[in-house]
C-alpha cells in the first residue's frame, strides 16, 4: 500500500481494521484513495472537514430478511441489502443485484463506486446499491415474482423518488423491475419514478436497456480518438452475455468492430468470423439459454467450457462486461502479448489491481468502469427526469443525450488527469473528477453532528 500521502495511508489502515473481511470493498477504496492524494494537496479544507473518512462510511446500511415460498411449498430465506452510500449531490441511486455471491462487501464496493460514477454524469444523483443473495438461475417465473414482491415489501420503507431510486444490475432486468414496481405501487399507492429500468408501457425510458453497453462504446470511441484510432475494423472480445455485454457487442459491431468471443459463467464461444449479435440476442434474451447454445446453432463457432479462457483470444480491444475481478494480471499480460491496444470496462471493477498495473505499464488505453459504464445510470437519470416532467422522449433524443454525456465524462476525466499531472490516465482522472464534485457538495453542506 502506498498512496504517497500519510493521511490517506492512516485512513486506509483504519478502514482495513474496521472492515477487515470486506475484500472487494477494501479493493475499491484502495483504488480510489490511490489517485486522490494530489487533490488533497491543493484542498486542505477537505481534510479539515473529514471528507474522506465520511465518504468511506456509508450514510446508511439496511439489511433485511426476505422470506418467500418456492413452487414446492417450501419456505426459503434470503438476505436483502440496500446501502445508501452518499446523498451529497442527489438522492441515492444505483442498481439491485440478485446473485448468490452478494454480501455486504460486494454491496459496499458497488455503492462506493456508484457515488463517483454518478458524480461523473453531472446529474443530481447520489450513490447507492442493493440486492440479495438470491440465485435467479433455475427459478420459475412465479418464484421470481414472489421473491421480488417479498423483497420490495421491506425495501419500500426505505426508497422513494426523492430519497432513493433503485434500478437493475446482475440478475435484475426488466422483468424483475416490473414485479418490484408493481409491489411498490401496491404498497405505496403511488405511481412515481421510484425505480428506473421500467418497461416502456409504464414509465420507462427509451434506450435505458441499451444505455450501459452503448455508452461503453461511445466512451471508448472518445478514448480511441485520442490516439487516432477507432472501433472500425477492430477485433473485440466481450465477456459476459447479459444486458451490458449484449448491447456493448451490438454497438461495437454497429461501429465497425468484429466481436470474436463472448462468455457466460460456464465458458466462452469463439467465432473467428465474428459473432452474429442478432442470433446471440435471440438465444440470451428470448430463449434464456446458455451461451453454449450459440455454438450448436451457428457454423464456425466453438464453445470452450473455461470462463476465464476468454482472455486468451487474440483481439485489439477487450470489453470485460460480466463481473468483478474477472480479468487478472495474467490475463492482462496475455491480452497485451496478443496485441490488444485498449480495454474498456462494462462491468463494475472487472480488472484486478494487478491487471490495471499491467495496462499502465504496457501503455494500453484503459477506460475505467466508473466512467465507461456510467451510461446506464445516466439514462436512469433521464428516466427520472421524464417521469417528473410526465413526458416521454424519443429514442433518438435519448441516444443523443447519452452521446453527449459520455463525451462530457471522457472530457472531464481526461482534463482532471491532465490538471493533476497524470496525462492520459483516465482511471486517476475519473477518481479525481468524481471525488471533487462530491467533496465540494459535502463541504457546502457542513458536518452533521
Ligand atoms: P446480467 O445479469 O444481465 O448479466 C451478467 C452476465 O455476467 C451474464 O452473462 C453472467 O453469466 C455473467 N456473470 C455473472 N456473474 C459471473 C461470474 N461470477 N463469473 C462469470 N460470469 C458471470 O447483468 P448486467 O449485464 O446488467 O451486469 C454485468 C456487469 O455490468 C455487472 O458488473 C454490473 O454491475 C455492471 N453494470 C450494469 C449496469 C446495468 O445497467 N445493468 C450498469 C453499469 C454496470 P451467467 O448467466 O452464466 O451467470
Ligand atoms: O452499476 C450501475 O451503474 C447500475 N447497475 C445502474 C444503476 C442505475 O441506477 O441505473
């Protein structure tokens, strides 16, 4: 650990002591602190106001029991969470994740990252995250609905359009948001924008489903342009095959790239001639099948049952879009040796610290998650704006706004990196730009005691 700053080192040591079992959370805190020492040098008032220790500690953590009855009549119990991290710049905002690996560390790392990401969008949204250690795999539609209803019966007490606005994440898509919203409305007798990612028939926004993946590509185009490059003609590898991965792949292909590999948690498919994204969407979104199905349907496609092996596939650009810590130092070295020139993170914290170090050392362009995947939450912000105004914008208008916001995020990360003497380091730039906005808002609002 070295932040080149004793004050930050002391704070990190304290955090480590307090939250010693929260591996992912500590990793996220370490990554942010390692880039912001330079800001403190020119802003001693942030130290005096205790901005950093206050920012590290979530404003509120709610955990709750979610009991539900499965199709066999058996009572099941899961653990639900909502981490209301920081509301300095707006109401808490962030997704809900349903995945068996969800625990407090994962919730806190995601909530912490969300604060900076949301600040980067320039919108008035604070940071939060939630979810449950519920595994949607193999559950019937009825079980999913009953689980969502039970989950919302408790969550409803803590959210609202001016307080905290959840959305989707891993395992929570449009179907789950529908069931969650239905229960929220029933309990509150209120049809408001308290959730985003809603269906278009009841208050959703055009392009919200696509926004995270599309936004990753828009950010990437801005980043590549800085080296005179573009996605056009590049070969790409996209890990995952969920919401973010599918729309990232779709837009990459629309912009002229060839996506040669995609994955799920059971393995990856390799298609040297390029994946047919329409067919992939049919298999994943309509049939809800495993990715191996693609190899059965399409010629020239191979399925390899090794999910980490995807990074061995030669490509110009890699888009990790599945989950945290899926791309480690070894994978980063292989990507680099195979000639990759850029990495753009669609998932949250997909690259390990060792991988990020490798990208830096090897001068590989790196688009960090909190900037590159902010298009999803930005479109959620658009959905909130439309709900408040009782209006609905067309797809073209939303897409144009998304373009604008991703360009602005790229420019503010790039400018912050430049200003603080880390030219071209978008990871440091994102931390500085996000942090600076939250710090100013916290400073203005004083210390509550
Ligand atoms: P989905 O549930 O739609 O898809 C997740 C994909 O990742 C699936 O292909 C899944 O495979 C794979 N995956 C999940 N867990 C693992 C694991 N432990 N190992 C290997 N593969 C895994 O989720 P999203 O696409 O919405 O989310 C993907 C990432 O993007 C997450 O990190 C999320 O936090 C982030 N993100 C999402 C946003 C959104 O708007 N949805 C916004 C910004 C970031 P399988 O089906 O086999 O489990
Ligand atoms: O990680 C994320 O930014 C999300 N899962 C989306 C959050 C949101 O509120 O749209």
